C-alpha cells in the first residue's frame, strides 16, 4: 500500500537528540491533557520514553477511548493501529500517525479486493453461510469492516482461541487472515490437525486449492506472515539450548509452527512480558519477538538474562520509522494549531469495523464470565 510522507525539514532531521528531547518535552507541556501519546511495545526507546501509555494496538486504542479529554491521539505505531484508534475513539478526538510510511507488511498482505475476490470464489464451491471470516487485529479497517458485514469478528493474539471457538459454534469453517501462522498455531492448540488446514494463496485461482480441498478444510489460512516473527527458526532454539540447557524459550504465535512446537512458552506480547516477569532470578530467557521489546525487557529485568532468539536481531522496519524527529514535528505542529498526518476512517467503514471489534469484545468478555 502506497503512503507518502514528505521528508522532514532539517530543523527536525538534523537536530541533535538532546534538542529534540527538549522540544518534545515543551510541546507535551504546552498541550497538556489535550494530548495522549500511545507507544506500541515495539517502539524504539527514543519514542517510547514519551508515551503516556504503552501496550499492544488494541489495548492502546481502548485506552485512548477512555481519555475523552484528549483531543489529539498521537499513535506511535503503524497505520492499521492508528485506524483502529480512529474507529474506536470519539468524533472529537483526532488520531495522528507521526510517519505515514509506518505501515505493516503483514497487514498489506491482504487487501479488501483480494478478500472480496476470495469470498466470491469460495461462494462458488462451498456454502459461505457456514464460512466465518476472522481477521487478525493486524489488518486494515476495510478488512475489519468486511468481517463485520459478513458475520465474523476480529481477534488478537491473546484471544484468537476464544474467537475461533465462537466461530466454529456458528459455522463449519473459517477464513483466517492475514497471518497464517497465528491461525495454524491456534488451531493446533485447539486440537485440530494440520490436515484440516489449507493455505489460501490470493495470487492463484481459488487460492491455489482444488474444490475438494476447499470443501474439506476447516481452516482456510491466508498466505500472510510477519516479516519479523518468521525469522525465528528451530535452528535458533537448538543453538540456544546447546548453550543454555536450562534456558527458557518464549515465542510469539506469529512464529512458524515448527518453531512454536519447540518453544517452552507461546503467547502474545503481553504474555511474553509476563513470562519474563515470572521467570526466576538468574534465568536465561530467549525471546522470539521484536528486538526493541526484547531489549526493553532485558533492561527492566537485570537479574535475568534476556536475549533475542535470533542473534542476528531484526527490528520491525516499518515500526522503526517512528522516531524522535517525526514525533517532535507532529507535536510542534499541534502546538501551532495545525493537525498533520491525521488518520481518518470513513464513517461507513468505521461503523462496520466497530461491529467486528464489538463482537470480539463480547466474545472475550463472555468467555471470561464463564471461567
């Protein structure tokens, strides 16, 4: 997806870190409670230090909604996160993304035209009334709206199992996008076999599948992935265990299935944070997720050794676009009375996306009530 961010003036791009810090501090002070800065877990430290709240994308969007006094929501994350925040916040709140080029390669692997085409193709071979579409939070507002309009729901890496259980109570199969690995790993954890899953490749007719495969599959998994989490491989776990036989391996469910099978613990970013917190002092923990979170956990837990599972560490390149110069720029523009880089989801799309998000909330709250 093409997004155009004009180059910053050298007043920002060439400013030394201490000057940028002073300017960001001054702008935040001037804006006061009118401003709420959100920092996703994968942000670099020069940005995260200014966040009024940190967390995953959905949690941050909910927190923004709970701050009605904040007119300006500066989301230090990527495009789909800012869209979700705009969908969930009130009309008087304006969501701003410091760099418009901060996208998400996974989210871009499934677009509305491709998903609509897939749905139409599937309607020719199966009863789509029994097919439930589920989209991961890491997707565009347009896909969340599609799911809302077609009886499906959104899921996060935390509640994917609950959402899939809900889906199978309503249909025979699911179309899960855009991340195949989260769908596969969650399905296996639920007791489904790999032989009940097929990968839908949007570049081929009927997703590269036969009619029989479409009819027999319980899971139709979109051919998408996270460019960071796909890097973690079984060989990394084997090398870590050879060096640290008593070490702990914790990975994100966006990792490939063969990697997840070998890990000690698997869960969302919040799960990973809690797993490190719960590990005994002196533990050596290899974490399979984005390097900025891994480094932050290492700093916050000096009595444990926290390392990246992949020694050739790889940051999220699109998340990395958010930096101190861009943050200073959008904040100083706000002080001057100019709103730049506002992310707006059209009302029709937002309404349908809210339906899908509300279903997810209802599913999660309903499951918690029965625990």
